[in-house]
């Protein structure tokens, strides 16, 4: 033992947080769960210069161990102060583990570790009050060829530690040169306020909030200006967030309903190389997975500049699964300039109904927000000093700019694990979303189509939308097959069904009376998306792997446009206004990724994929074959991990689109 320190190191792992001495139970299908095994445990060093304080703190750490037995993340769950917390982390980083297992399969796990500091009493016989015992049989290697690891414990330990195994991933990941997973400290190094802020943790993904809390973030990835989501597929535990044919922009994806403190894992894929990626995966995809590792009841209040305030409350019962929680969030701000005040609130709750080989979860979320908008300013007006950069034009039309949103969702998830790594998943969601925005991009230039003499009343565009959606997904991953030592793998099939009904309106509004002076859109859109994919995960020996398959999507539309074929002002009526159109189209494309493992810490990846972006249904003609935007993407890259805590990803890519969209200021949308 090193000088000036003695440490009590207790580790246990199980499917549910148990007391010390608990022997892990087996799963419902009798496949034995084995916790990680402690191979080496160098002791902690008592912080230098703190010996005279006679402190005896216990630091509780939440340690993540991957399927290779490597420490990938350490969180301080119950700390004391910076010196002791860092001493405990430094000690645990030197530990060596064998990974947890389900049967013969190594899996990732989370383990609670308690490090207790004591000042030793030195004599010729070792520390008083302590005896040496062999390591706990559950943490020692059963092999007779390896000697047991010594452990020092107090005769009457007053602290119990426990852990929770992370489920093995249901399907293979690492689908391209840049396929990144963030969790734990990587997501929470600095405070964040919403789901969009979490995306900024991913290298290369840029997020900005140009229109306040009630409007979706503006996103950019791989040089693509995705606006509010048109080029990035966003999902919550696999369920799509993007809204097709949205009145404010195709693929609109508002992440403001997500409470960042309950996001357990974030996966970002650059490119379209996974057959599971669907609509809007042009530049890539991002998926949010929910869970709360820090159990208990937590309140957090923050206040800041511009009279900003945020209150978060989280309930995560200690005897429940990591995926079980309830959280509420409220925030408000005056904004950093004129006409930028806003407030919003949200509730998210998820409960794990069953655990084991069959796991079920139910999720509910509610969100509402409203914000004032400053709108746009002409650059020459700012440069001339006519208006300040943080001002708003002093007219009723521009000061009336604002946005509001509401969202409610109920979702259900069910996963089943079979023998030999086979598994299946089913998920479904019902959601309602309401969006409205008042914005003026062109001043006073618009003329009414109802009466051309109506002009100069202010080009305040009123966009509103009601969206009701139903999503169903299912997938099955077959048992692992093997042809000797040179080939093994899995086959998987999956399907997705999505039905959307959208009611849209767009008018010109005269402020401050907020009366309508021109109708621009009044339509109902019914859309159906049916997708199916096949996926193979093949391993050729220890050095080469091939993953990929094919995806096909069929999209159908039925559009009732109540303002189509409008009769010009002053012309005789020869027909009634309105039209109904239908359209159908299919998109099919392969996705494949190959990986060469040149070294334990060096891998080379090549990938190719074809994806699509669905069209705005309002632009389709009767019987038209829906003109999808075709996406072709290729990557060549490498991953280097010079140290356990350092990883480097580099890639070169090319992405081609068959067509694209542009912003129309007179319509206030893409």
C-alpha cells in the first residue's frame, strides 16, 4: 500500500441495484448474467497535504465498462470535494476488469464503486483494524491459472455498493467512418437547456437558435444547411421526429420537447450507411436514448443574463430501472434584444414495465412554448445606424412577430431477447403537434389576391399547422450463424409504417388588429410512408467486417387544396375554387460499410449509401410519381484510439443530391 492512504474498494454488479452479498439472479430465459470481474485494483492515494484533517470520506463512482473490459466513463455520483473525488477517479482508472456477460456474450455494464479513504496506522504488522481477505468470488476470475487478486476491506464495512448491467445493443452499429456515440460525462460537461444543445456535443454538427424557444433549431452537418431538419434524420429511441410537408419547412424537427437531463445516450451517424436510416437522412442522423443514471429526487434552479430562469425537477426512484423516470422543466427569458422574450415548459416520463429477456417501456411527453420574434433586419439599415443590431423595426407588423408550439406524445417500446443473440423489437407512437408563427420578411410589398387594391398593410405572414401522426416499427435479428472461424454474422429485417394528417393555413395579417387581409394556403394533407429494409452484419475472421443491406420506401399522398385554381379578382366565376390531388412514389437504395481492423487501436472504414428526402406534398401534381430527392454518399476514413480516453476519427466524403430546395421570403418557408 502506498504511503498515507488506505482504501476500501467494494464493487458489485447485477441487473437490479442489490445490497452487498447479493448473488446475481439469472434472466427469465435462464441465461446467466455474470457481473464484470475485477482483475487488478491498485489502491487510491490519500490526497497530498490533507493528512492532518483526519477525514474519512467515501466516494461513490458510476463506472461504465464496455464489452472489451475497458473503462469508458466514470461519473461521480456521491462526491466529497475535488481532491478526494479526483483521487478516487485516478485510482479506479488504473483498475483492470473482465467484462460482464450474458451467457457467453460479453456486454457493456455500469458498476457502482465505493472508494473509502482512511489514514493508516503503521506498524510492523500492517494497518490496524483491517484484515486481508481473498477477493469476492463474484469478482475474481474462476480460472485456476490466474492467482486471486488481494483486496483489503474493513472488518465491518458500513457502505454497500451496487451496479447495473447495460444491455447489449440490439443491433450492430459502427456504420460509417463517423458513427459517434456520446453518453455520461460527454453529454453533461457543461449545462444545456434543450435537446438541440445536446447535438452540439457531436463534432461537426452545428446548431443555432435563430427564432426562439418555440421554433426548431437550425442545423448544419457536413456543409449541408439543414434548416430546421430537412437534411438530418432525428429520432427519439428510433421513432422519427422530423415532420413531412411541414408548413414552415420540409423535415421540420423541433427538439424543444426533450429535457436534456434525461437523455442517456446520443448517437450521431454522418452519411446514409445504415439500412435503418429513413426519410431526411441526407447528411446524417441523430438518435436520442432516454434514461437517468443518477437516481433519486433532484431539483435544479438556474438564473442568468437577460432575466433568464430555468427550473428542472426529476424523479428517478432508486429501486427502479435506469429507464424509469419522470421529469419536468420550465424556462423563461427576456431575450438578448427587443421582442425576444419567451417561455416554455415540458414534461417527460418513462417507465420500464418489465425487465429481463422481455422488456417493455411506456413513454409520455407534453410540451408547450411561446416566444416573441425580432424578425429580420436589412444590412444597409444596420450599417447606416437606422436600427441597431439587437433592435426590431418600429412598426406594428414587425412587433407582432411571434411563434407558439404544442406537442403531446404517447409511445410504447417492447424488446425481446432470444437465444444466441437473436432479438426483436416493436415500437409505436401516437402524437399531436400544433405550430403557429407570425413573421414579416418583406416589409410592406405584398398585394392581396382577394382585392389587388389591398396593399401596404404589412407583410405579416401567419403560418399554422395541426399535425396528428401514428408511427409503427418492428424488426427481427436472427440468431448468430457461423461457418468455422472465418465467417460469422447476423441477418436482420425491419419495417416502418407512418401515417400523418396535416391541416395547414397561411394568411397575411394586418397588425395590430391581427385581421386577415389575404389567404395564401388552406389545405389538408394525408401522407403514408411504408418502409422495409434487410441488413447483414458479417465478420470475416478477426480483421474484416462487412455491414449493410438495402432499404425501400413507398410514400403516398392525398392533398385537398381548398385555394387551388383561384378565380382572379374581377373575373367571372367559371368554376369553384379548390382541388384534390394524389401521388405515389418509391425510393430504393443500398447501404454498405466495410471495416478493416489493422490494429487494436487502428481501423479503416469505407462506406457507400443511397438515401432520399421526401417531397413537399403541396408541390405534387395529380398522379405524379413523387419526385424524391435522391441522395448518394460515399466515405473513406479511419479511427485511431491512441489512449483509452482519446479517440480520433477522420474521413473524406462526397454527397450528391438530385435536387434541392430554396427559401422563398414571400412565403416565409422553404
